[in-house]
C-alpha cells in the first residue's frame, strides 16, 4: 500500500491552497536565517554565562533558530513520515508567510498535521 493512494493532510492542504513547496523552503530560509541582531542576542547570553558576577540578560526578543526547513523535511511531511515538533512549527511559520503574501488567512498547526 503506497502513500500516493492516501495523500497526507499536509499535502492536501498545499494542493487546496495552491502553494508550491519550493516557496515554503524559500520563505523558511528568509524567516529562520540568523540576522546580525540574532547573533548579538546569542553573544550577550554567552557573555552573561561566562561572567559570574553579572545577572543573566533577559531579552524581550527571542533569536531566530537559524535552522530553516530542508528539502528532506519537506519530503518527509509530504509523504507522511515523522516530523519533529520544532520542524512542524517552522512549517507553520513558513506557510503563514506564503499565505500572507497570497492574502489568505493564517493557519495553525492542527490544520497541517
């Protein structure tokens, strides 16, 4: 029994919304890649850990993960293989960015997986 006979919820969603999987990878690269301010946040945390006398720095903004969606993860999601929780969250962020460009409403993780 092949997976082609029963498409996954994720693959069905992409087909219904007419979203090209390549756009998801591109959007994820743009969203998740580290920016100079993210590197500054990481540097501040690292320096706060090394110095014992100072209290830890609490930033209001959380840095990006620096780990975009890979073609392998996309293939796993399309075929129904297991995908980790953080990767599912990255999928949701990337798809919401693509849907925002298409002027469609945002979705949550339950709509995809």
